[in-house]
């Protein structure tokens, strides 16, 4: 898989390139140093995964990520940062990033990239559990107003709980394909990009 690395610390970028390419499944197509370069290099290479820092001189990774996702809704962005900052986590979730992990957990970087490449969302331990608090959840609205059925709301609750399609299928006695279809329909009804935004929507709007 082809990965673009963006970090304003050149030593970190070189180390990441070495670690990633040693895995054998990953090719680092280029290295950037700030958000502006991230946008330019993403347009140039169209990588499978963009591994990017958040705090950088010049344009931040969050601003760059939002711009890239506005242009390419299917972009897979994985944030790799030193900071477990609530504001950063919420912003990353809101714009549709596929993951948020810490540099300290270097052993999880390659598995996280592979998971994001395969379509999964990857966040550090405890983040999904903290979402209601992070998002300052308020009394919600009736999801039926969005055309959401009872079964679809049940699926949404499972997604918000951090369960995979396979786990949801087992818990609700459905096939994995049926769960996948439900989620696609729900995303279409709510005009959301992915299951992370779906989880945020549910947590912000449930009664």
C-alpha cells in the first residue's frame, strides 16, 4: 500500500519511513513537512493512506485534512500525534479522519495503517468511550424525523458503541452484509461520510 507521511520533524519522518517500509507491505511515496505540502503531495500521489501530524509550523494537519477530505471524500487520513488533546480528537472525528493514534505507541502504527487501508476506523484506547463527554452531548431529537427506522436506530447505537460490522451482526442476529447495507442506507439518509460521523451524529442526537 502507498503511504504519504507528513510531519514537520524531519527526523521523525525519516524514522517513520524506515519503520513503515521495513514492514514490506508499505511504500512511502513521499514526505511532507506541513499542511500545505500535505495537500500538494496528496494531489500529486493520491496515496492509499495519509499519515499526518497535527501540530506543524504553517498549516496544521487538521486544516489540511479538512481541505483534502472536502476534495476527496474517500481519503484515508490517519493522525499521528504526541497530544491527546480533546479539541484535536473532536475535530479529527468531525472532519472524517479514519484514525487518531499517539506517537508514543509506535508499535501500533503499522497495524493502524493497515486497518485504515482496509476501511476500518482506528482510535486510541478509550477515545470512543469518551465521545459523549468530548462532544458535550445534549438532549437529542427524534431520529424518526430523519426517516430513521427503529432497526436503523439500533444499528446506529451499535456503531456509536464502537462495534465492527461483524460484531454488530452477531449481537443483532443479522448477516454482516445486511449490517453493511443498513449502514449504507443510514449514511445516505443522513448525508454523512462514514461510520465515525455516524457515531458522532447519533451521540449528539439520541434521546
